[in-house]
C-alpha cells in the first residue's frame, strides 16, 4: 500500500497541469441530484450501485474512445449505472467541461466531475452534482485546506467525493467533514492496483459515510469483492469503456444477481 512516497511521473504531470488551470468566469451554483439517493434507488431496483466513468483516454490505459461521449453516457445509464463520472481534465484524459455539461443535460442521474481541483476558484468551471477532491493531491500541493474546499464546494451546492488511499487519509477526510469517501485501489507512487487496499482501509470508514471503491475493478467478481468489503458503490471506468458500454455496464450492475 502506498504510504506517502514520491508520486509517479505521470501523476506529477497531471498535478502540474492542474496547478496551471484557472477557474471559470463566475461563481457556480448547483441544484445537485443526490448521489446517496441514486445508490439507494439502484439497490431498490435490484441493481448494484455503479458509477460508470466516461473516460476517453488515460495515462494508465491503452488507446482511446472517439465515440460521442453523450451517447456513451446514455448507454451507461441504459445499462443500469446509478451515476456517471465525467472527466473534465483535458491534457491527460481528453475531457472537457463542455462534455460534462452536455452529458448532465442528457441524463437524469447524478454526474461527478472527475478532475483535479486544487484551489477554490477551480470549483467554478461547470455545474456538476458531485465534485472530486483528492486528499493526496491537496496534501502534495499544500494549497487550499481540505475542510475549506469542502465548505466552499457545499456552499455552491456540490456534493463532494473525497478520495483517499490510506487509513491516515480517511482520517483526514472524516476530520474535515467528508460524508462521501472513495478509496482508490491505485497508489500514486507506482500506479499499481491492489484491491486489498480497499479491504484494508474500508473498516476505518464510519458506517454513516457513503463509501465508494475506485480503480482496478475489471470483472463482476471484483465488484462483488468490493461490495463484500463494505462498498456502497463502485466507480468503474476502463473496464466499461473497453467494450460495448451498455452491455459492460449491465454486467457490472447485475453482478450480485449473477453471483447468487
């Protein structure tokens, strides 16, 4: 498990690019769709709560998808996704705020803005239901305090997914007031994935916090494993984007049914 060593060069490049991006033209105000309620609705419908990620490319995957991202998003929702994650980082992931805006207008599920926010003004780029804050990135940069950024995001109407990787980072997230926590199975030092990361860290997350397993989920068995370890939902990107996204999403959202 990564315990705080030097971050990988690819991650350093992402962080450097994030540092240089400015915010939007004015303060964003969001009427957010509830992420926990979307998970509850999926459960009530007999679906595994999955956040499917629209990710054209990334430093850790080969190739890219050139399909219309709105069509991909709609197919994911048709496949049962409880929510969507949309990359807005342009240099390394091929995303854009405009794509997120179009997707959010086209679907009726919560949409997470997947980007690397370091400063309060970077919140004011595009309306989304959920914003991502990464404990390790904020700690690495020594920029705006996590608690302050959480408050600033909530003042704008965002829900906040706070991403962690270690027990110490979970403690920081909870102390800052996070009520939605992700545990990333990919460390930022070697970019290696270990699903036991979630299993080790999940018991330290309070029961009243919505808990999301992130990264490295390649099969329905992986989803079942994360759910058994306590995940309220799973965020899945590359494994869905690698094929027919509607069918791949359906496989993951029905994984518990097919395992029973």
